[in-house]
């Protein structure tokens, strides 16, 4: 049973979804690859205690403010994204988000999205692309207006 996986300094763009089956994995080193986003599947590893993730290129996701908070918030964010594909709900509450992460806006099957208690000032127009969304909660943010595309959710 695999407990450590070191694939640092390669040309990987992501990890295969099947890595989630490595439930005994405790150490994952993906440093120095070509990932622009940390793979959500890393959040599905229940025993992961050591996670090395610095990339050769700038990370677009998770958002920088989550990365600055360390391993636990990063893995919580990734787990939320990963689980949303199964539960059709995503809860990113009190994560200090200033914008909605791009990968959230690609989850077109999402039915519930909770972004309460963040620092969002606006919702992007492509929020209207979440056609399956039935519940959107953005209380306790700094939102001053809603985009017209919100009507696409009806």
C-alpha cells in the first residue's frame, strides 16, 4: 500500500483521478511540475499529512490567499471542489475569497453553491453558466450589485 509518492520536478500538468484510490498516501510531493491549478483529487486523500506543491509556474488555483494559509486550508479547498462533483453542492464558507475561483465556474452540474462569509465584491458574469444551480448563497460578503447574467439561473 502506497504511503509516499514523489513526482517532483517533472512535466506533469495534473494528477490522474485514480490517485484518490491511494487512501493510505501520507506524503505527496508534486513540486516543480507544470500545474497551473493544484489537482482537486489531492483533497480526497484522507491520510495526507505532508503535501509539497510549489510549481514551476504561477498557481491560478487555489486562490493565493488560501495558499498563504498553508496545507490544511489548501486541502480543505481541494476536498470541497473534489466532493462537489459527487454531492453537487459546494461550500466555500469563510475562506477569504475575493473572487470566485475559475474552476468553480466550470462546475455546470452544481446545484448548491455557498460562498458565505468571504470578501466577494461582485459576482462574475459567467455565474450565469451554472445552469443547474438551484441555491446560491453569498451572505456576509461585500457585494454591491448582481450581474444581469444571474437571470440565466432561472
